[in-house]
C-alpha cells in the first residue's frame, strides 16, 4: 500500500477573502468555497487567471488542491504561499495534465501522451509543499487554448494534511453509490430512474492510532461532526487512476468514534461519502 492516506480536515480556503482576475456572471470565485456541484468559478475568457486568498489569521498549510476543474493537459497551475507580501513557497508552473502511466497506457488505442483529464467527472490536481505558516496565497492558472473558452474550478482546498503515523489497514472499501432505482414498465421494459450521478463512499480502518493522531481527529472532526467537508487522498503516492479516484471532498456518514484496545493505542473505522 502507498504512503499513509492524507486527509485535509480543516479547509482554510473556506474562510479566506477571495479575488480573481475575472468572474463570469453568477459564477464568482466565492463558489469555490461551496460544495454544490452546479456552483463553480468560471473566468470570462482563457487569458491568465490569478486567484488570491487573504486570511484573517495565519495558518499552517502543506496541501493545495483544485477539484472539478476544466484545465486541459496543456494547462499549468502555479501556487504561491504568502507571509504578508513575501512569497515563502512557490511551486513554479506545474502541468495540469494527468498522463496515463506506462503499463496502463494502451499502444494503438490511447493517443501518445494521453491523459485522464477528459475521463473523470471531477478532475483534481493536488500539490504538496513543506508546511509553512501563511497569511495568504495566490494561484495562477494558464490554459490559453482551453476549448471551453473559459477556465473553471468547482472547489479549492488548502490546509494542513492529517497523515496518520501508521497507515490505514488493508480492507479499504470504495463504493460508487448511485441513487438510481430500477422499475419495470407495464410492458416489462426495465427503466432506470434518477441514475447517472454516482458518488464515492469509502470505509477504512485506522487500527493503530497513536495519542497524537487521535487528539487531532478529536479536535478537527469529532468536536465538529458530520457537517465539515474533508478532503480525502487515499493513495497519495500511487499513480494513474488509483490515485485520482481516491481524491475527493466528502463528509463523515456518522460521528467519530474509536476503541481503546491497547495501551496508548486506539482504533477507529471511518466512513466518508462524497459531497
């Protein structure tokens, strides 16, 4: 199994004051602080777009994620973390193309340098940096040939990731939950009602929670409950579809709980459903 899962339990982007180079009517940058799927930020064209966030109080961060974006494989993302007016972390321009890795890419079927960008309903791009105390941040997007004629992002996540000392146990369950129902017509034709919008739901066990790990889970999710959005990255060191399909924003399906099963150890099973 890859390096331990990462969870951003407190998304400080949701509390930031935001600005953007341009905003299409009714599709403001504030929509990236909401989880309604029909609410996105959209630019008014394909020129370079800069999104700036300013925090009312400083915060430590190491993960930056954009979700539900329409950036193509030719696009780039640059993240700058700020302390006052000073840039303290700079990712440089990073490609937003998610290339299908060797061993999965199919010769004669997939185009050369084919990507997953057009294959996923909620494309994601995550960048990780050395933890830093910041007061603001800047995202620069470039995709001048985007065929949509505008750039879009549905959700932005920025925070300090929780990575348990001991990874989740084997037996992780992932289900694409579809609210569809099947009904038979009078002529016995099978009709599907309300389908086509499955959401991921994952269930994993943290069987070796050290005291410091448990303390953070209590502070950041147990005391707040099921209302908080959590960014999930099940397989951060994997590649291809395994990594991308394990990244999403979700919420707990039940309140946090654990079992004190050994000296200085707790075990917890967590289920998170995609928003």
